[in-house]
C-alpha cells in the first residue's frame, strides 16, 4: 500500500522581524485627524443645537469651559474664591465710603455676550454695599417718547450723582451691538452713534465722572450651555429675553459688531476692559480688581486688590489682537 503523505511535523514560523517592521511602519492616526473629526462633530452639534431639546449635546457640554480659547483648564477652588471675594467686597465698601465722603461719581457700564454673566457679576459687586448710594440701571426698551429723543438723553437721567455709584446693566452701547444686529436700528444710526459716543464720554469725564466700560466675553459652546441651563431651570426663565433667544443664530454678527464697537470706542478717557468670562468666579474677581485698582480710595489694601489676572482681563485692543 502506498502511504498517504502525512502532514508536515514542522509548521512554517512567522517572520517576527517582518511583523515588527510592519508595526513600526504603520502610521498612527494623527492628532490632526482627531482634531478634524472633533471639529466636524462639534460643527454638527452647534448646527443641531436647540433650546427645546431634551438634553444638551455632550460635545457642547464637554467643550464649553475651554471654548473661545479660554486659558484655564479647570475651575479655581471654591474656598479660595470665597475668601478672595470676601476681602474684595470689604475693599468695595471702602470705595463706597470714599465716594460718599468726597462726592466722587463712579459709573460702570457692563456689556457683553448674552449669558456672559453680567447680572451675577453686578450682584457680587453690590452685594454688601449700602443701597442708598449705589444704583443698578437696567432699562427696558425705549418708549415712543424716548425713541423720539436724542439717543443719549434717557441715559443721562441715570448717571451718578455726587457720592454715588451707578452701574449700567447694558447701556447706551445697545446701539453698538444689540440694536444693529437685531435690526432695531439702521446701519446709519449705529454708525452715527459710534461717531458721537467718544465725545459724549469725554464730556462725562471732563465733568468728573469716573467711567469704566466692561465687556464680558464667553466662548460659543459656553453660551449655548448657559442658555440651555436657563431654559431648563424654571427659576431662570425670566433671563431668556428675545435677544437671548436670538443670540445663538447671530453669533458671528455679534462678534463682528463687537469688534467694530471696541475699535471705534476704545478711546481715552474711557477705554474698554474685556474680561474672558467662561469661568464666572474668575470673571467676578477680575472685574472687581480691575475697578478697585484704578481708584485712589482711602485705605486701599494693595495686597488684597492685587493685579487683575492678565490671562483673562484684557485691554480692548489686546483682546481684538488675540480674539477679534
């Protein structure tokens, strides 16, 4: 009988060196490709965003804190923030006493992105001040009679008296950003405002009013997160105005109007300070420090006031160079 050929007792060995060589030569997925994929996913999440959705897209939630090139990766410690805020609020009381004693007039204009934290920052600013000599001015849309006046006229009535601090939660700068973007004024009216406002503010300063202009800026994803949180919280529904609801779709238009406004009105004696406000705690401390540092009130503790954080408290032109 002829024997059937048996199976070879020796199996061919795999070429390990070839395997290693192949593994080494196989290119890794580039971080650039990852970033590109992430950008596509983010763009889709932004395009699909809706305040009526059941939940916020996790990509927006994940990207919110660092959005807009925010320089910090994480939040500060709450205990450190509380201590710093407490000490700075004592300094604000010194400032208020100095203004009352000397008859100084302090005017602070708060502008910024929708949901940037203007109200919360103003609240911490005035939280322990004597309400008799500090006022928050938050005007509604002009009446028919006010609309027929000189544009600045209704704001003049709310400027600080001697010994008083007046804080504008939005101001005459509505005509610089909100009104032209929302179609509440014509381009010609907005351009005329930008021509007039430096002279108007110089008159205020020449009369002795100490004027500060603060713009709070946040990243796009952070704005969406905050607006979404407001919509889901029944205690915060009142914060969602028609302007807020229209903000996400007008992000680029608001950016362009903001840049034009700052460029045209970042002039002495009232330049802009821009505060990056993705982190509310850092923003509040930055705003308070910025104002305290520029006023020569009695008993100022420079160790407490310190230096406004240069990573998030920016001169108007510096902001435009980096973020405009």
